[in-house]
C-alpha cells in the first residue's frame, strides 16, 4: 500500500529518529572523539590526533588489550568445552523434561549478572565456602588465594556466560538430522570421524553463535574483572570504565579509542558469523 | 540413543555449577554470622538490616521507577513501530532493521559511553531523563525481536478483513492487532523491565550521581568485600526473578494455543 | 437479468508490482444482482482485480466505479464492498458472534440491532448453535460460513469471494457450491468470485470472465464459453479440447469446403475465409465420432488413426487416437441403448469424425 496514514508516519518517524539520535549518532561521536586531543578541563579538545591509538599500541595499555582478549578467549573456549557436551546430551535425550531442563539453563540469566558475580566472589573468598570445606576436610591448612586472581575472573565469565553458549548449541543440535550420522557410519566412518567430519561442521553455526555471544560480552562486562580480579586494571573494559566514570583521569578520547577498537573486533566477529551462517544456510540467532 | 548414567551425571554437574553459587548465597543470607561459610544459626537480621539500609532502598526505588517507566515507554514505541514495520514496505525499512540488529549486538559498555558522549555533546545533565533514554534504547531491539517473532506468523489477511469490514487504522490496531499480539506485548514489557532492573553497565555511564539505581549501589557496596545485607537482597531478587520466569512461561504457553 | 444495471465498472485499469505489469488496460463491467466469476490460471491478475475493487490495492491508472461514483481514492474501510478471504481470515481471538458483529460495530450500529442482525445472518448460514465458539473450534466448512456471514451481515453492494472453496475437501466443496448459488439467488446480492477451478466457475456463475496475463480473454455465460470459445486458451482452460489444423479448399452453397487433418468436409461458419486460408478447428472430446474401418479401406479424404488408449468411465468410453500424421485426438463416447457394448481393440484402425455444426473455427493468426 503506498498511501500511509498519519498514524504510520508518526510511528515510523519516532523509531527512525530514535535510532538515528540514540544509536547511530552516539557511535559517530565516539568515533570522532577517538581522534581528538585530551583536555583536562573540558575532557575533549577539537584537534585531530592519532595519539590515542598510538598510546594504545605502545603503552602498557596494549598489554592489557592483549590480556583482555586472552582472558575472553580462554573463557569462551571453556564455555565451549563445557557447553558442547551438555547441549549435545540434552538435545539428544528423549526425556520428556527436556524443555524444562533447557529452561533451567536460562533461569540464572534472569537474575542480575552483578549478583551472580557477587555470588562467585562469595564462594571464592578466603573465608568462603570452597576454602572452608577444603580446610575442614584437611586438604589444606591455610586458605588458598582464589579470589582476586586471573583464574577467578575467567571462572566468573564462564559462570555468567555459559547459558549463552549452551542455548545456540542446543538449538542447532536439536535441529540436526541424525540420519546423517547413520549415513556416515553406514559408509564406514568411526565415531570420532563421524563427529569430526559430519556433526562438527553441521553444528558449527551454533558454535560460532555461541562464541560470539560469549566473547563479546566478556570484553564488555567490566564489573567481573573489577570484582573478581581485585583492584588491578585487568581488561580493556576497565580502562574504558576508568576513563569515563572515575573522577581522576577522565581521558575521554583514550576511552573512545579503546571502544572503537572493541567495536571493530565486534564487527569482524559478526561478519564472520554471518558468512559462516550463510554458507550453512542456517541461522541460530 | 538412550542417555547413559554417565551423561546424566555430567548434566547434573553443570547444573550444580550454575546453581550452587546462588544457592549458597541464599542459604547464607539466613546465617547469623556476618562473614564466612560457617553456619552460626538461622537469623533474619540481614533482612532487617536491608530494610533499614537507606542506600539500597533508595537504589531499589530508583530502579523500580526507571524500570517501570522505561519498560512502559519502550513497549509502546516498540509495539507501534514493530507493527508498522511488519505491515508496510517503505524506503529505509532494511536500514532500520540493520540498525536494530547492530544495537542488539553491540556491547552495553559501548552503548553506555557513546550515549554519555552524546549527552555531554547536547549538554544534558545526567539523571533520570538520560537514564530513561539509555534504557529505552537498550531494550528497544529486544522488544522489536519479541514482537517480530509473534508477528511473523500473523495472518495479514486478518488486517485486510478488518479494513474490509469498515475498521479504520486505529480501530484495526486496537480491536484486531493488539488483542492478538497482547501476550507478546506483555512478554516484551517483562523482558524490558528485567533488562532495565539488571542493567549494571550502561547506568554507570549515563545515570549520574543524582539518580543511582540498585546495581550501582550494590556494586559500590560489594567492591570492598562481602556485605550480608546484599545476600538478603540477592535472595529477594532471585525470588522475584523466578516469579517473573514462571509468569512469562505461562504467557508464552498461552500464546501458542 | 432483464435490466442490465451496471454496479461496478473498471475502466482502462493498469496495475503493476515492482515494474511487472499485472493488469493491462482492463475494462470490466459487473451488473447488479449477477453471479460473476473471474476464472484464470494463477498469476493472471484475477485476484488483483478483486483486491482493486475491495480497496486493498490501488490502480496505477484508470477508474474504478461503484454505483456511479469513482472510488479509487476511497479506502477499503469506507467501501460498501466486502470480501470472503481465501483462508477466511477470521479474527482468532473473537467468538463467532464477535466476528460477525465486528463490521456492524465499526459502523456504530446500536447494540440491540447488532444482536438481531447477527442472529438473522447466523440463521441463514445455519450456525446458530456455534455463536460462542472461537474460529479454531470450527470445521473448515463452518469457518467458511462464518466468513460469509461476517461479510453478508453488512449488506454489501458487492460480495467478493477470493477462491473461497479452495481450502475445503472435494465433497464439501460441491455442497458449498450449491449453497453459495442458492444464497446468492435468495439475497440478490452481486457476487464476484475468483477461482482457477473451471467446474466451480461453470456450475455457479451467471457470467464468467476468463483472464490470462492481465487481460480478459473472453466473457460470457458458461454455455457460451464452453461451446464458442474464441481462443485456444479459453477452450483448453474451460475443458478438454482437440485442436485440429485445417485449410480452406473452396466454397459450396454457403459452406466452406475444407481439409482438416486429411479429412475433406463441409463446415458452416460466419467467419470470413478465403481459399487457401489456414485455420484451427476446436472440438470437445464428446463431439468426436469414431467409425471402425473395414479390412481394406479406401482412406482417401478421411481422418484415419489407431486406437492408442481406452478408458472405461462408466457412462462413457474415453479413447485417444493417434492419427497417421502423429496428431493425438481425444474422444469421449456415451454408451446408449442401441450400442450397449461397443468397444475397440487396441491399435484398431479407425476413422475419426465429429458432429457437424459443433466445431469452432478460429482463424489462424499465428500462422
């Protein structure tokens, strides 16, 4: 229908305006600011510079940048290793409670991630549950330093983000036609070879979706490294948060540059996801 | 293939991993001791302390205000635009959909700082309004996604039938479209409310010191260690979340019928 | 059908979707009180024509006139035209009563009046006891009736029916055909039905329009279309047909002497033909007559072929004959009292003819 009523014009107008003003323009501003100079009084000075990016790639910021990717990657890998068998077993089970069991994976997601992070810190603390039990049964004498370590941060990410890995995997494996497995075995493939040549490639859209859904938030959830990693600046999200919210530093151009870099990584990952999902003709998201 | 005992036990351990920290938190919210994992007897003192904690209570009130108002506004905006987007082809439709897609994928931290920069650019002082805008933007793609899913199996001829029988645009919307998609609208509201209540990232950038919401208060408290009243609060939040999950599941079931 | 009062008229209507032309300078008249069927293959523009009248599509150019007024710019909700949709499009969240009352409510009819009108129309479609059911609790046929009732309760000037029977199974469809026809007679409302089912079109309509590729191929009564199709397309769309090639040899007392697939015959026609003209001859299978040939026949001036298949159909014996020049002829012969057990052997050589005067001549324009 070509003629639009006023009602439609208004609704379309609101959404377009909203998305332009609060989604597109802010990101453009962020991009522009990342090329500007830092100014201690007004945060930003309208002078073009590449210093923010230079600072990132030379300073020890770069170490943190690399470290963030390392932590996020380890957490993602662990989620995949724990999540794939879980999703596989659940999707293939014939239990009538299957749907309920899948729902149970999502339920923790409905409570605040901050609270879940706090729960982890509560368990890992020097006088927390794990140390207390270990001492009680006599394995150790003094409490282990579990909290405020890189391991704790990784543990926190795996705990918080595991459902995001399991769900797309579950959805893909659930849809997967196991006739292919029978066909492969009929043609003489061993179980391992069947998995490697048939199941893995055909469920890879779910794997990639899961990886994107875990890796990207792991780069952004700043309170996990700051609550579980102690005071140290551990990840790039902490740098960004410090530049924008603490009263001392407030180097907005630097924070913007860090955000632009994260956005670029994000864009690349989504692009990769799209390419792979297209080649398999299936979409999980 | 029958699932073996070994496989079930693996499943079981993953659930233990997912639920144990929350269960520990809930159990120890009733512990008399202020810290530590040693049971000192049942007590409700931390709940009492929670209700006397003006910081947490004011944070909760702010969270509820922002949660209810942003969820309501975003549901209205999202429903109207999802229905219009679904019904009409027009120039720029795909552009809107791709912007929504980018929005849903972009990390909250990026959304937070980019909006902060915009507000600074527009010289808006941070507070309720800026957080409201942030949360509407944050929830908008989710609302649209829920409604698009519902609308995708909506029979377009039903709209034509309504017009054929004399209903104008508004009558068609209120008599035909809205009642058929109403469960999805409720789900969208609940989802937005939950996202707004749980937002522990965007709010740090765009709420400002005058209007801090609950996650910010919790964060400030637990940064320096264990606070038993936060355990109590977490238990309450978990309980309410459970209730919301159950309500949503029932709504979704109704929808399928 | 004495007073031919035009109710709806389409003048020089054009419509295209994404640059693809769907309707091409369409002219169409619908008379008050008639049962008109628009028949054609999918994609011929028949549904688009219906949607233009209903107001769901807008013509690129041309006029759409209802009751003397141009309605191009009147939106669907203000047209006194109602539609029965292919999948009924009943409102799933409303009861039968609310579905039927919807149009009246939209026109602000008083509540008490609504109730009376809904009950009246429910009586007509025989669904009184289903008044409180939701659409999904009804059978396909019942949903169909609700859809009819929902449109009829508003007393439309024209009722548009978009393949209304296509979702029903065969036996139900035949019943509904009869009911629709009776209903239309009883109410006197103009019905415009769109279908691709020729039997539906022939059995229900006062008038049939055959459409193809955005233009009207032919328009007439069912009998008219069946017996005097003006193109091969119409002939073959309306029923089985044999297409034979002929050539004019000469003229004999107002008759055309012609040679058709080898057969020398005299044909009566009003068409202007000259000696040497090529033409096409259309014949229905039931017009064909088959004669057995003797052992050593003189086949000069005859259409001769062999029986290729035969199918016993109860009332008829259907055969296909392959002529010596390769053309396949379909024939359908009735058993009658005189020749109760006539039969053919496979590959038996026969001569094929037809009931003189039942043939249709098309001048060969494509040749």
